[in-house]
C-alpha cells in the first residue's frame, strides 16, 4: 500500500519519499510504515529511523 507522508529522508533530508504500510492498522488508527527516498534510495523505518539494505516487509533491495 502506498501512502503520502510529510516526512524527510533521514540521510539526505529530501521530502521525495515513497511510503509503505508494514503493519496492521491498530485500534487508534496508527500503523507502522517504511519510507524509501526517491533521491538517495535510502530505505528506513518511519519511527525508529533504522536503515535497511534489504527489507522483506516491503520487498526492498538496495542492489
């Protein structure tokens, strides 16, 4: 699922991100998401800021 977000890339600060929901929607409407920066190709967790080289949840691969 693709989602719009107003976050910035944690590496290059670009706002040109693709966002993917990676968890179930909780009772309060919250859900986890990962972002991929379209400028520098960094893939990271929305809240934790963890950077992934590969991500099974999103199907992302850095190579």
